[in-house]
């Protein structure tokens, strides 16, 4: 996978993950073009799109579009299921996820994505394992919050 | 130890209330998000963001900001960047956060790093230590985070630093760590394959891991490895089949199920691997028939995911060695896809069909009605895929209809990529089926005049053009297309192509059109007729409204008018001049086009002094220096008719133009200037490099122009590998320094003095390379008008639709049924493509070619040296040997080629002796081909042409054979190219006719030198053909494929395909330099790679032994060996050099490579490793 974008019905970018090195300018250009193209497509049209020399696989969930760019020899359908699995993961983690969850906790959404896809390839496809990894890190995070918070206060005082 | 951590963790959560901390942290962000959503205009948003960013800037630079606050800032920075605002000032703090923060902050820090910095960002270097520390951490989470970031972004050069730690993680007790480590190694393999060469054994261990997740991850690496060289992994087929069997049989834990399908991702990965392994390999394929059958059977059609697996399965079945039973099942599966009401599945069905019809065209017949429906589908994607499918089923009977359909689509398409892609396909079709009489005529012309090979490409593109022409005249009933169109039709259509295609057209379209006009055919009459039509037609066009015409079209017109307007006797030349001058006044005309117009005017100016003087007078005040210069030329030429005649001889054959590309006529001038103290000329790239170097060294502000600090920097910072090169570096540097100091002033002065106020070469070049101003709107508009006019033609009536479809079906699928009996032979019945697909090195030269005549400054020819080698020197060096059937001596060459030729001929002898002199083995051991043992008697080498016999060459290996022909090849190492000599042996007693060899290789430039077409090969005789291969960009291995077609009986063509692999080692040549030169060169090279290699300790001095082994394997030149260090040099053919510095470091050989080419060191390192491993 070359990159993954999440954007809203209004064309606002909600998440972006690039697995190929590109300049910021290029990224912005691609995002703008793709958001435009995908939003212009009608609901009955198929979820695949040939774009430049890539294949775009996108799917809409409520107000959010999930959009992945893959290479020609990659399997479009399985990419569609990768998107679906990611949505499932988000759903499980946030508890019936909605766009606001992702807007306000986008870093969490990134953490989940990084546990699921690494370097553009599916890393762990077991839902249980992905969530376990996230929960562990979260747990540690909470514990550290308290510890470190205390220390920081001491320092300031 | 990590278990301890885990236990503490699980005990912790009850101890504190986690809500408050997290809430506080994200407060600022929430505020920001909320206030942004409340804003109504983009402007307000920008203002708010400006405030936000400056607040953040203040916060990050304040020393009082705690790590906790920094973490919060970082999240906001990520948000800002996502909105498209630049927050690059936080990047360094992201790294700091990852480095200094607690686990909590680290996590955010690492995330920010992976989002902000992409591969190659210089700040990443600062991350290396942090990653190292975290990889060694006993904290599971920290190690996980470090591995996650390593698998996403990591500086390539620093891989050796973390590699051992990552490798260790492969045997970590926790599967999550092992999994991430495998993916990190996968990433390393992708960006620097040679770095992970040695751990293949560990990959195998990962494949056998007891955790399915780790095993799945390892498949990414295997897919990649097997894609590159399937033969090395055939032994694993059994394991992959066994794994797939277990997965399909539901033996994996339920966790890995996805919608009740066991581990679909794993299944798909395995199916892909199997199809790669089984391709063209019957015995390996047999191992997997059973499991594929099982997969096809098990996958019940209930969910997308099963379709995904089925699709992959079908592809695998059709890729591996065919088995009738499986093919039948797979074909039925495809039916399910194609007929599905779900559009996604339909798309996949079409895609599968596209893949499958190559093997079995009659499958398309079964679904013809669906295909017809898809052709008119409202979804662009479906339509395009259908065309792709149709493209694959073309034959001589349906090609007109299919091309028509493709062009119909092109008409409504405004996506540039699609247009370029599809036009290419149309061209390919036109190539294959020269049904059209005009095309036929072109082909005939081509054979008649036996034009030089290189022109074939121009004809090829022209047939492409013709097809585009059909598109524009598609309102003409199809039947008329088979009539011989006359010249006026051709020109008129080309006019449409240019005016509609506009400036989106690829440059070679007009170039080739002009070339066709200029070169003409055998019959001068016919040519002139065509040219006359062109002139007439253009004059008519120019008399109308010219403001909407695309630049390309104007350029074509002005060239043709300049060249041929004198053919038309009834038109006054003054009228032509007036029309062209009118164009110059148009605001919309770009300066590039103006140059074309002025060139044309220069050509026809003879005798019209009054008009011309006015013109040049008005232009001599132009802002554009190029125009000013041309106006100047124009004035001189129109005053002096003798000079005009000499510079632009009327009616001279345009290919006999002598181009002195070496600018030798300026030699006297240059030596004078040098004597007067001017600095020697440096080519732009060298200046650029030096400039870059200076910049790289520029550590202090303002030190740029201070030579003193520069020199100190270059000695201290460009670490020289040895004392030896330090000293040479200093001396080299001092000379460089003086040049540098001079270059900034003297050369500029020189330019002024040399070229005077009119400016000459440099400005001209910049003007030529300036991007042409695109006018797509004009093109669209005019095409719209055109189409509107066309649309008035009768359209099929709605009630007739169904019948129409039937008719369309019969015309589309004609010819498929008849061939179904031999369907497994696929497309073999199709005539072989007439033209060899060729890289187009002429794109650049042809543009200058057409304008060469246009001005006296013919010196601007841009023939690249590659061209010279490929088409000039090699081609003509000697007459073909007696055994080669056809002499392909070109009819004409450019003067450039000839010059080159003489030069290399002279050089070659010295080069040869140079190679031989450095005790080079004449017969080099095979590097890659060794793996495919073949028994070819070496007596074939005796057939090598005499001029090649003395060159170093490889053994002769067999390529392919069938009962009538057998092919063998031998690689001959020339200094500037690799020659692939192919021996074609007739194994029968009878004569074989029309033997034609075709060779293609994507990564290399190939050129057939001679003998690739043999009219008649006697029984039991052998013919030799040569290909020259050039490698511009290093690839570790490249493979070439080719076909040979021949006739044993008249009218019955057989084809035999072959393939082979070449390694970079075949393209490496020794670079003979002295130690001083080496030192200088070393400092000037930018890309370096370091690696420890195995030291051969068999006998004697280990360094010397190792270097000699490398030299033998790779044609390196050992420059010097001093103590425990050795320096070695080589180059890629006659291109980029690569310097190797080797030092004995304990039991290893520390190798440091430098080259101007970024990928070359990696490649050479890879081959060094290989050579030493095999030793």
C-alpha cells in the first residue's frame, strides 16, 4: 500500500498515512486531487479507481471516506477488507466509532493503524491481537501519566 | 524480563483514575478543533492557525516547557500539519520528545516523527541513538515503539547500526516483537537489499515461527524475494503448500478468522507466492494443484473476502503450468464474478478476464453480452477495464472496431494518464495489424528504402498517429477506413490531430510527423505531392483565425512552410512571410514557437530583403535574447545571399547535414581565451556538483565565498579514508580550490566576452528548455467545436439498440470462435509485431534534428553520447561476418554518429589492450548463468566475428531450442557496452527462412547491431546476431526476454521465445586511474555506502587475495595497496565511476564505496558480497 487517507464528506482530511517518501507539496497535491475525484463519484459506482499509475480503493462509512492507494498487481478486494478491518478495530476501540472520535482522538487512530498496518503491509490481522497491543500501550501510558505528572509538579515547585 | 513488566502493568490499572490526566492533555487540542469548526471562512481559519502556530513556536522554544506539555504541543502540531499548515519547527522537538520523554511522551514523539519525517529527511539521523537505546530497553512497549518507527522511516545509511539489534529480536520470546522485527527487516530489504543478504537463514526461521502472525509477516519478505528470483526458493514450495493446506483446513486459531474465513490475508499472500513459484514450471506446479483445487472448492460465495481469495486463486491457476480440470473450475469462477450484480465484483471479473483471455480467448466469447454492456457503463473505471480486455482479444478482423471503441473513449476522456496509456495501446494494435492501406504503404516504404533501424521508431509512432487520426474521423463509416486515403486526407487528419490534441500531445508526435515529411520515400514525386498538400493546407489554416491554434501545431506549420513553401509555385513567398510574421505579433504565441517561426522565416527570406529587414529591426529590441539573436542572424543572412546559400542550401537532402558537435571550429578561439587566462570550461553538471559540495560543506554562515574556510572544511569534514588520500586530497583540493575561486568570476566574464551582447548558446538553451505554456483550455474548446460538428452525423436510433449490440458483439468477437480449437496456443496465431519496441533515445535528438537546418548554429545538436554508441559507432564499425545473412548497414547516419565512430574505433584498440593488459581473464566465469547448466560446446565461440574474438567474453550458454532451431548466447564485454551475441543454429537439414530475432529488456537500452533478421538460414548452419546493451541505472540483476520467429515452410511462422539474466557485473568495467586521480575523484563523489565484508584468508596476504578475487569476479581495477588498505576503482560501462576503499578491520574487510550515482555502490557491494561468498 502506498498511502491511506481518511477524509470527510466535506473534503476535510482526517487522517493521512504515507508509506512512500513524497514531498509535502506532492502529498498535498495528491490529497487535493483524490479528495476531489472520490467525492465526485456516485454511490453506485465501483470502489476502485485507476489514478495515475496507481489503483485507488475507497469506501465510505457514514460521513467518512477511507481511501487507499495500491499498486496494480495488488488485490483490490482484500484492500477493501483491510479498510473494513480497520473500521472494525476503530469501532471496537472507541465503542461504535463516529467521525468525532477520530477527529478528537486522531493520535489514537494512528496508533491503531500502526499496529494493524506497518510499512504499508498488513502486520497483524487478528483483531484481538491488535487491540491487545494497543491496550497494553495505553495502560502503560496511563500509569506513566500519573508518575510523570507528579514528578513534573515537583520540578515546577 | 518483559514478563515482569507485563505483570506489573496488569496490576496497575486499578490504582488510579485515568480520566483526568488524559482530559487535561487534549484540552488545548479540543479547543482548537472546536474553534476551527465554528469558523466560517478559510481566511478566518488561516488567521487562527497563524496564532496557534506562533503560540506553539513560543511554547516549544521556551525552556520551561515540560515534556508533558511538549507532548500536547506535538499532537496539535500533527493536527496543524494535517490541515496543511507548516509546523516544521516542531520536527526537531518530536525527535527530542522521543528521545527524552517517558514512555508516554515517547509514543507521541515517535508517532510525530513517523508522520512528519519521510525517508531521507536529515533530521532522522538524530533519531538513531534513541532507537538504539529503545531497542535495547527491557521495556516491551519501548522496544515495540522503536521497531514500529524503524519499520516506517529509517535512514538507509544507518541500517548497519541497528541491524544486529533487530536481528536479535527475531528470537525474542514475545511474538509481537518478533513480528515487528520481521517487518523492520522487510523494510530494510526494500530500501537496501544488500544489507540483509546474510540473514536469509533467519527469514526461514521466521517462516517456521510457531506464531501465525510472525509467519504471515515473513511472507512479505518471501513474496518480494521470490518475485525477484523464483528459482532460488523452489525448495520452499512444499512448505508454502503445507501452510496453505492448514489454513484452508481451518487449523489456525479462531482469532485469525475474518468473517468466518480463515486468515484471508495469509491465504492471498500464499496464493501469490505459489503462482510465482509455479509459473512456467510444471513439476513445481504439480505440487500445488491439490491445494488450489481445495481453495477453489472451500471458498463459498458469501462475502467479499471469499471473492478476494477466489480472484487470487483464479490468477494463480492461470499463471502456473496449466491443468485442464482446474482451468475449467477457474473459468466457472470468473463467470460468477462477471455476472455478479455487484459492481466491484464485476470489475474484478473483467480484470480476471483480461488476465485470462491471454491464455484462452474464447472465454471472452461466453461473456460477450456482458462485455458489451460494460462498454457503455456509466462508470469510467469499468469502461476502461473493458477496453483493456478488448485490447487483449484483438485480431485482424475486429481490430478496426476495437480501435474505434478505444478512440471513442479517448474522446470523452480528459485524464492525461489514461490518454497516454490508451494511445500507447492503440499504437500497439496498429503495429500488430497493419490492415490499413496507408499504414501498409508506410511499411512498404520502409522496407523498400531499408531505412536505418532507428527510423523505425518514427514510423511506428506514425502509425500510431494514423490511428489517432481514425479517431478524429470516426464519424466516417468504418468501411471507408479500408480505402486508401489520399494525401489530403492524411494531412487534413493530421491537422485535426494537432489542433485537437494540442499541447498535450507528446513531443514525438509532431517530431515524427515532420520526420516522415522530410525523409519521404523512394519516390520524390509522391513525397513532394504530400508536402505540397501540407503547404496548401497550412496556408489556408493560417489565413483563418490563428489565435486558438496550439503551439505545437504552429511549430509544425512554420517548419513545413519554411522547408517546403517554395514547392508551391502559385503562392507568393511574400505572402508566406506575411502570414508567418503575423503570427509573431500574436500575444499567445510562446517564445519557443517564435523561434520556430523565425527559423522558418530565415529559410525563406532569400530575396525578400525589405520585408526581412523591417522584421529584424523590430525584433532587435525584443526582451527575449534568443529572438534578438535570431533577428541578428536573419539580418546578416538576408544581406548576404552568398552566406545564406552556404548556410542554408536549398533542396539539400536534410540527412546529409554535417553537424560538428564537438564545436571544433571554436578551438582556436578557446585556446586564445585560455591563453589569456580564462578558466577551462566545466560542464554544467560538474559545476552543479561542486556547488552542491560547497553547500554541503558550508558549516558556518557567510563562509560560502571564503576559500580559506572552505579548504579547511573540505579536509576535515570529507573524511578521507586513508592518509594516502588525505594527502592527495589536499593537493587535489588546492587545485580545485583555485578553479573554484576562479569559476565564480572568470567564467562569467568569459561568457560575456565570448558571446557578446546578443547572447548565444547559454540563453538559447534556457529558452529551449523552458516549459512550453500549456493551453489546455484552447484545446478543449476547439475539440468541443469539432465534436459538436461531428455529432450532427446520424446516430443509431434507440429502438435498434439491442440489434446494434448484437451487431457490435459480432464485430467485436469475430475471429475468436474460429480459433477456439487452438485457443491454448493463445495469441500465437497473431502476426508478430512488426516493430521492435524500443526505448526512445531519440526524443531529444529528433527535436533538434528538425531544427538543425533552421539556423547556422547547428552546434546545438543534442545527440547524446549513448545515441552515438548505440546507433553510430557500434552499428557501422565493420561489415557483417560472412555467416550473418543480412547486412544491416544503415542507409544514412548523422554526422555525429560518424564522428563518434572514428573516435571509438581508434579508442577501442587501446581499450582492449587496456583490459587485456591488466591481466584480465579472457573467458570470464559465468556469474549468474551458472545456475542454469547448459551444455553448449565452446566451438560456437569460434564463430564470433573476428573483431570480437579478442575481447573478453563469457562462455557460450544455451538460450533455448526446438527441433528446428537452437539459440545460444555469449556475452562480450566491450568498454562502452555489453554485447550479447546470439548464435542461431539451424538443427535441420533444410533451409529455414525469415529468421527474425527480437530482444527486449525494460531496464536496459538495447540496440540490434546486425544479423537479427536472416532471410535464409541453410541447413546445419549458424548465424550470428549482436545486440548492444547499455545500462544507465544500475540494477542488481536484469532479465531480458526475446523471441525468434522463423519459417520452416512458406506461410507457416513459428515462434520461439527465450529469456536470460544479466548481472550488473556484466556492465562493470575497470577504471584505470592513478592514486592521485583516485584521491581527487574520491572527494568529488557524494553517495557513499559502508559495509563489512568477509575477508578471504585462504593463503598469503588476505587483503591482496580478497581484492584479487573481487577483481577477477567483477572486472575491478586495483589502484593501489598500501599496508592494510587498498583502493579499487571501476565504472558502469563508460559512465558513472565507483571507487572502493578497502581496509582490513580485524577479520573483516571494511569496504567504503563512493559514486556519483546513488544506486551504484549498493549494486557493486551486492556483487562483491556474492563474489566473496562464492569464493
